[in-house]
C-alpha cells in the first residue's frame, strides 16, 4: 500500500500522472507529502530521462529528501556525467548524517573509472568505499584496468581485492594480462601447497574475527541463554584435549533424514576413527535425542544398541548434550572458534549461519574463512556404517585458496590455476 496525504493507494493502481500532480499540489500548498511515494514518482521521471523535469522535481522535494532520493539523484548525475553535482550531493549527505550506501557510490565510482579520472576515483574509493563495504569481483573490473594502465595505486586495489574476494575470474585475468601494463606475471599449478616453489599460506581467523563470531553468538543469539554458554565454556576449559567436534545431528540425519540405527552407527564410526588416528573427538548432540530415545521409533533391539553407544561416549567423557530450546549447531561453531586449532566434522553448508553471523561492513566473510580452515567433510564409500574403512574424510587444503601476498608478490587463484603478479 502507498500513502499520500490522507489517501491510500494500492501498488498495482499506481497512476504516475495523477500521483505526480497530487504531490506537486501538496508541495505548493505547503502540506506534508509521503517521501516514499515521491521517490517512486522521481524514479519514473528519471526513466523518462527529461533532465529539466528531473531537476525541477528534485528541487521541489528538497525539504523532504531521504537516502533514496539522494541515491537516485547521485546515480542520475553520474550517468549524465555531471560529476561535480554528484559529489556535492555526497557532501550534503555527509553534513546531514545520511548514511551513504554502496548503491549510491558505485555509479559515481565507476563513471570516474570509465572517464579515466583515477585521482578522483581513488579519492571516492578511499573516503567512502575502502574498508566500509563488501565488493564483488565485477566491482573491480574498471578500477583495476585503470590503475594497471596508469601504473598508480595498484597496491591499494590489490589490497582491497584481497580483503573482499577469494579468487579472480577470467575478466580480471585478461585485465592483468594487458600488454600495456608495466607489471610481470606468470601462471602456476599448485602441487603439495607450492606455487612455483613458493609455499602458499593457510589463512585462519584473526583474533578480531574470532571475537566477532563469539560475541555475535553470546549477545545476539544466546543473549537469553548466557548461563548455557558459560556452562559450555567451562566444560571446554576443563577439557582442553578436544580438537575435533562432531556435528552429531548432521551425521545422524544426513543420509536417512530420520533417527535410525544407521545414523548412530555413522556417528560412532567417525568417532572411533578419530580416536584411532590420535584425535580427541567430542560428540555434540541435542539433549532431546538422549531424553526421548525410547520414543524415537527405533526397535527395542536398536534402542539397546544406541544406549550402549551413549554409555561408551559418556564413560570416555566425550559427549556434550546441548540444552533444550537452543540450536546445537551454535555449540560446535562456538566451540571450534573458542578452542585453538579445533576442527568440526559436518556436511552442513551453514548457509543460515553465514547470514546471521556475517556483518555487512566486514569485507572477508569470516564464517566462510572458518569453513575453509576448520570444517572436515565426510562420506561413506558404501552403506557399511560400522566399518571405519568405508569412511572417507575430506580435510581442508593445507593452504587457503584465497588472494595472498607473499613477500613482494601477489598470488591470485583462478579456477584450478594461480596467477602471480610481480614488479609493482
């Protein structure tokens, strides 16, 4: 629904001419207008591309301007190459403490790049974009081409690429390969973690990133369950040996999608394999699986087998039951971040948690970095879930497939190859 004055209109009944005239009349009579509706009209005017009408309407609604209005006008000024006017609007937004969003900045930034105005493009980049917004691969096409052909500010853009994206695409490779660039490059295949004899880095979470994840869980997710988190932390502090956390529910349900003896056998087989290979596993399961085992639908014989499995885990001190009304996923996530060099066995892609944990102003997706370094995937070659020899585990690579700077060289992953850039 849309509101203008005391009137309500439905979105599908929007009449541009009629609503335009009503807004103008309200402004002329010094009455309040609905700025959201005005912005919709303004957007339609920009589509019509009549400059005098656009500027006239913008001036009429100046008293009511919000972030969307400014964004529309900055984009329009950028498109018609009125760069000074676009920059003036950014200054006004700053003075009025209106948040300047990426959608407002990129049209102007890319226009400056296309105009080959590197000086002003870098000013906009450093002042408004750098370390403030997540950028995508396509956002670097124009500026990378510009800095490489002009051979200025290359390190600034490479550092931003390293912060924002993991690998590059063929478009960026072709820009790097431009013969007009005064840089040298070479391609390499990685073997045993070495790229042309240079050992690639394993890039784990920084302490600041660890703090962000832990703080998000403690204050945003578990804010009403702090005692449960504290209890878990005390358990981990008192049991420092654990270095592998098993996502019990994922392993149990991943294939069968229901409680079954196969699921428990899978979980127990992975648990035994970890012990056999010198690891210290902790099985993490929700309390309800333990409490309601007799109501699980398993046969009496299978229930007896599962109770023996639970007894073994408990006797060895390697079971943690997560409390009711809490998601057990948060416990293996929290534990693997809280404990140094601790890994998780799961096939969960954790998409929901990536959304909840990641902060929009953080360039690296810290949860994706955690997955890359800490998550072990599992599979069974065939349906013999008791024999550890059927188990296949996929450990993280010994190096991170991310843009890296090693000494004076830059290493960019591209599909199955890497490109090394030197002589900056």
